[in-house]
C-alpha cells in the first residue's frame, strides 16, 4: 500500500537524507521505492540539497516577488 506524503513531510526526508550524507540520486530512489514512483524528483531533491548546503534548513517555500 502506497502512502501519500504532504510536501513538508517529503522535505523533511530530503533534509534527513542530506544530513546523513546521501546523494540526490540515492535519496530520490529511496523515496520513490518507499512511497511510490513520482513521489520525489531528482531535480527537486538537488535544489533542496543545495539550499540545505547553504545552511538554510527551512522546510517552507521561499517567498516569491512579484
């Protein structure tokens, strides 16, 4: 049975995997294997890893200007 995760839960997993030293490709594969294909996208994981690598561990969306 596949479990649906909300955005914050997925981002928390991204942060956990980042702190554990995992690579984006490995994180994407792990999440998709556990929660179903398409749950995570490698480009998205890479973006969140870069954000975390800069010291920003917030799980919130960034505000858009406009």
